[in-house]
C-alpha cells in the first residue's frame, strides 16, 4: 500500500509540474499579447465577451469568464482608460452598470488576436474530435478537483476578516 501512495504522490507532483508549465506558458503568451496589442490575456478575454454582446453587466462578465467581480472591475477600469470600453447606467436599474465595447475595442478584436498560442491551436486542430473532447474533459475535471470556487470564497472571507471596519468608518 505504501508503494501505491508513493506512486500517487509522484503522479500528483508530475501533474503539479505540468500545471506550472501551462501557467508559465500562458503568462509568457500574455506578455506577448501585451507587446503586440497592449492587452493582457484577461483584458483580451473580456473584450471578446463584450464583442459578442451589445452591453453587459460586470457581474455577468465575471460569471461567464470565471473571474471575481472585483478582478473584472479592475480590468474594466484599465480597458476604459485605454478607450476600449465604456460604462453606462442601466436604464431599468440605475444601480447596475453596463459595459460596452468601443469602436477601438472592436478594431482590436477584428485583428483576430488569439486567446491561445497559435502552436497550441495548430496541434489541437490536428487531433481527432474525440481527443479534443477528452482533453477538455480532463482539464475541466482538474479544475473541479481543485475546487477553485471554494478557494475564492475562502479568500474573500479571509479578506473581510482582515478589514478593520471601525478604522474604515473614521477615515470616511
């Protein structure tokens, strides 16, 4: 039984190393996007979402791309400064802010920058359809096993515990 535990540990460590390689490759590609388009991968991802919608709420964008609403808000701030998106109040619910891509943002999307590395896309397209689905299923399974939603909830709880609300009130 000890041998099986060691084998499982070795495999899980190999998975961790592989995930780090993927993360590193995505980071490098994000820097390439920044160099060529002035955008990071998350910024481009949000622009793609906005390109497909007339206008959309920040919370809806966050839900669609699996980022926190605070992160999406920060990214929208940067995109707005670059003149790639605009914010407007929802006419039906003034509390809600809607985001819309500008013509400059559409121009970037029309240049067809890829969200994934071209090398990956070329190799992925060579796979049979069942192999593509198998890879997608495996990656989705890894994500669910990592329980990212729980970590996000836990980090929010930790952040809120560290906020000194009394201090915040006095500084207002």
